[in-house]
C-alpha cells in the first residue's frame, strides 16, 4: 500500500517503532529539548507489550512490582506526553536515504515523508503486520471489501452486507459478537448477516465473550463455519461469495460481500534490512557508548539492536534510549554542551515536564 508522497515533515528526530523503547526514547529526547515524530506499523502504541501480552503482568520493570503490557504502555505514553510527540500510526517506514545536507529522507507506506536530522530505529522484532489471506487475487479487494482491521472504513461498508469474520482468537470472536449483536438492533450500520469462520472449532477469548458467541449461534444471529478459505467469486470487481473447504475436505460456497480477517499479526523485519545498516543475525549492530549504528546519525535501541552482552529486556532498552539521546544531542546541537541534569532537582526540567515540584511517585 503506497500512497501519494506529501511534503516532507522536518524533524530533529524520527523514531521508528512505538514499542516501549520508542516511547521512552521520546521522553529521553524531550529532556534534552529534542522533539520527535514516531512512526509505527500498528494502529496503536505499545509494540510487543500490546500486541502479544497486553493483559499479562511484567515483574521486572524497575520500581514497579507488576504491571501488564497495557499498563506499561499507558504509563510510558503518559510519561512522554509533556513532549507532545506526533505519532504516525498504521504505516511502515519503507525507505531511508541520506541527503546532501546530512539529513535523512524517510518515507512510509502511506506516503508520509520526513527530513530528519537523526533517526532512532526502535523496530523491535520487526513491523507488526496482520496475517493476510493467501488466496490469489484477493488482495485487489483490500480496503474495499476485505479488511484486516475493524477500521471505520470497514464498519461503514459492512452496513447491509453479509459479513464474514475469519479468525479464532479474542479479536475475531469479539468482532463477530459485536456485529451479530448489531444485526438484532436498530443500528443503521447493521450488517445483513454475520458469519464467523475458523479452521477448527476451538476459539480463544474471555469466557463471557465465548458464551455470548455460542448463544448468538444458538439463536441464529451468528453463523459458525469451520473451514478454510480457498477462493472467492467477484462480479465487476465486487466480492459476492467465498469458497471454503471444511475439515473433511468438502468444498462449499458461502455468500459474503464483506470480509474481516483477524488472524493475528506477525512481525516482519522487512525494510530494516534494506537501510544499509551493519547487521548481525538480522539485528542492527550498535556501539555501547551512544547506541549509534554504522551510519552516523542513525541510532538503534531496544530489541532490534545487538552488541556484546545484549539482553532483550525492556529495562535494557531504557538505558539505551538515554545514551542514544545524548548521542543525538551532539548532532542536533553541535555547539552546545549537554550536561546531565537530574529530574529531581532541575527547575528547567520541571518546567519542561510541567511540574513545579518533583512529582510524587505513584
Ligand atoms: C510474551 C512475551 C513476554 C515478555 N515479557 C517480558 C518481561 O517480562 N520483561 C521484559 O523486560 N521483556 C519482556 N518481553 C520482551 C519485551 O516485550 C521486548 O523486549 C520489548 O517489547 C522490546 O521493545 P521494543 O520497543 O524494542 O520493540 P517492540 O515492542 O517489538 O516494538 C517495535 C515496534 O516497531 C514497529 N516497527 C518495526 N519496524 C517498523 C517499520 N519499518 N515501520 C514502522 N514500524 C515498525 C513494530 O510494529 C512495533 O510496534 C516479553 C516479550 C514477549 C513476546
């Protein structure tokens, strides 16, 4: 998906990835008066914490006995908020080119372009992408009748349509239930019918959601189909039906003109490997003084980087972000010394953080 290129946004720092490393990088840069734009392939911040363990507790964040992936993300977002970064979500950074003036031209899959003095690659294990259907030609329907996220565009086109939700985890069950509940109400956006399809009759999700799903099936408000998609019918470019094969190998056809595919996400290292940075086993090689990559001005923090002794832990990435920010300050403010100041005692930092006295610890 590549959109038209817009005028480049000039920025001191561009952060690629809004996982815990990218979010804390905003904060550390902010303390040094460096403002940042952040890009992530996901439609929300949090990286692995939100995508793979939002409700599981983490026990090794310093000073916090336990917090879930979602809580940590919320805390990091709140912590960076005084620095008001601009987040560009649901788009992947596709290319980085060095310009004659030393800045980097960065482009995303949505056509957003940046001219950045420094770049922070906080890309974790890669850009999270929805797992797509592997049916020849079906990609032509994407964003019209085939959606990998329940976006507003999906919701508005689903009105009056025969919606097929594909997937077996929480998100698929949750959306099948919501849409089926809508068919019974007087919501003007209600679909004509809702079917949930998964390859096995095994679904994941909170017990109340699974109970509701089974109840809607029993009431006839939701159809349940066990099988896999093998093909589709379209007339004048419009999806009309899908073909599926059941576990016994029988092939059937199902009326459907709107597909919501929620089969989870998988990380794709993808473009990071094309940016000309020295790599070792698909990790970006950095120094441990300022977490600079082989290209001066491009730093790498968090799970994406490697150095002797690297441990893929959130707490390691926080340290990396602090030193990378000081590394960037030398590039952005070449004539200025950047002394270390404590957030506890520096009135300047208090002003920047919007606190007049040290914030009480939570
Ligand atoms: C089940 C599980 C449990 C864990 N438990 C712990 C724990 O208890 N303690 C601990 O310290 N660590 C734990 N971890 C590891 C921890 O989650 C990672 O170390 C941490 O998330 C790394 O943060 P990050 O910001 O570097 O990368 P990520 O969290 O992976 O975030 C990277 C972000 O970059 C985006 N991205 C990548 N490439 C691009 C691109 N080209 N364009 C746009 N966006 C891009 C991705 O979409 C993603 O959102 C756990 C991990 C898992 C899977």
